[in-house]
C-alpha cells in the first residue's frame, strides 16, 4: 500500500479526532457564501470609490476625477472646484422658489440622508450628519436645475456658467465617485413622472444616444427597483440584460443538444461559447461580412444575420468624443464593484467585443464608413487606441453575444461564402468594375448574335 504523505496523515487525524473542528472549517461563514445569496445587491457602498486597479493605470489618468463640480462627499471641499460650488446655493434658491418650499424640500432630504449616507464609503471623511444633509440638498438641487437648463437650452444663462464649464459639468455628472443617490433626487422631485422623462432626455442628450424605443422609462422596464444614481441609469440605458439571458438560454439549448448527440459531459460542453475565432473588422469584411448600426443604441443589441452570400453584423452605434473614455471607464468601474459579475458585465463584454473588431485605424475606418462609429475625437488611430487601451485588462462574460459569435464563426467556416466574398472583393470592388463586366457581356452577346446571323444562309423568295 502506498505510504500516506504528511498532509494526508494530518487530514486523517483531523477527521477521526476533531469532527467539530472540521465542521467549523467547512461551514465557516456559510451564511455569507455567494452561492447562497439570492439578492443581487452591491457589496459594500452602492457608490464606491474607483478600484485602484483602474485608477492607477497611467492611460486612465484624469478619467475618474471631476474637473469643475463636486457631487457627494468624496471630492467635497476640493479647492479646484470652488467656482461651481459657489453657485450651488443660488441654484438651490432658484429651484425651491421660496423659503417655505425650501424648508419642506430640505425636510424630505433630511429624512433620507441616513440611508443616503450608507451609499458611500465614509471612512476617512470628516463630515457629520448635518454637513452631509446639506451636501445632499445643495447637490440634488444643482443636478435638477442643470438638467432643466440643459433640456431647455434657452435657460442656459440662468445658471451663470460659461459654455466650457457646462460641457465639463455634463462630463462630471457621470463619474462614479461623483454620484448622488437617486433617493435624494426622488425626495426633491415633485412631479415624479415629469422628472423621470427629463432625466431620460438628459442622459440621451449627454451621451448622444438614439431615442429609447421603449414606451416607458428604461429603468422601470428592466428592473423592479429604483435606479441607484445617474450612472446606474446610464448603464441601464446602454445595457439590456436580455442579451446575456439570451446567450445563456442558447448555451443551455446547445448543451442539451450536444449531450444527446455526442453524450459528452456538461462540464466540458459549458465552455463551448469560448470556441470562437476573433477577427478584426477588416478581416471580417474580406470574408463578406458587412456592418450596420442598430436602432436602439443598446450595447446588448448585437446580432448577426447570415444571407446567401454575405453576412450582416448589427452593432450599437457609438459616438466617440473627448468625454467618451471617461464615461466608459466609470461604467466599467461601477460594474467591477458589483458582486454578481455575470449580470454586471454588459459594458465590459461590449468593450471586449469591440476590441476584437478593432486592431488598427483601418478597422475604425470600416466601422465609421458603415455608421457604427462616429468619430469626433480625432484620427481613426486615436479611436483604435481608446478601445485597445481600455479593453486590455478586461475579462468579458462568455455568454454575452453567444448567438452572434456562433453565427460569425459558422459564416467564416463556410468555404463557399469565403470564396464568393473574395471573388466579389477582388473583381467587383467598384461600380466601374460592374459596368465594365456588363459592357463585356453585352459585347460578347452582340458578337455571338452577329456570328450566328452571318453563318445562317439568307432566305430566298421561294422560301
């Protein structure tokens, strides 16, 4: 019999002599096991600080800190943000209208201030309850006045801000560390439905998204609970969980089918989604795959349709400007703070998928020419670098875009379609080539007709 190792002997002794200690080890902290949690709440603060892993990257420098306005406690008191800070009291008076209304709204904010405080990581912040409530009240009034003025452009002058400051406020309101709990905004909003519509329009304007196709606000249609804050609402606008769920459902069907046909173990089949060869937009185009923008603007709305000769990959249109990198990174930071990573990787998976399509400026040019990317940043290489830099440290959810990936892989494996695509790309890349082919065919047909008529004996009168 093989001699037991020291570790095996120790475990054997523990099992035989210390059942209580063994049970304690294997059941320790069982109540907090992630596998037994049914909720999908955030671990820790709902408005966390940006993880060091993202903040310390040199390429992300300056993407997480506000430029002109502080919202919430994290950057409150920053001397570089005092220009807009001085306007908050004035805008709060403008929002409330009169002292009695201001007192009532302040009372409402005070009622939720304790809950709102739990949204933040207050460790190291010397802010008492009274000061915290004041921050919540002034910042909430500021956000609602700003939204009103942005949606109704004629009122810009009422805020007393220059255009460059307004542009930076729009950027700063979508930073993870610059969020205000939605419960505070809710306490300040009288006409709730009106304000929800205003916020919806505000997010669409700031992010330059297509209008939502839903008849009801997107956050109420995709979740049962209220949003956490503006960044959470923005992420919900970008990401629809149906894509992830659809990918899982398709994977389950594939697993069951494969299990019946090949009798393989589920533990092996579960990785079938990863069997996908990533190709750049240039390579896919050479294989007969075209690109077109979807109508929803949702990162989840990615589809592949295989046609007779070519394939069509539908992607969300995205406008790339100076603030895009900051917004995307803050959405990624928010996703990374969530305990249920499978359901909170929509932006992460999108960035990884786009990174697989974009290697160089030529790939951006192809997507831009087919209206998937609108480049307001600079050169196409700058856009390529943006996607490559952001996605370099990300790990996507393998279930996301599962059907589209399988469709692309199947198309690329079809030799006939590849041959047809190469033929069309080589010989019919311009309309002049088509005209030349049409002319050549016409000449051949005309020559054949003339030859036939010349060879045919002429008819006589007797005939």
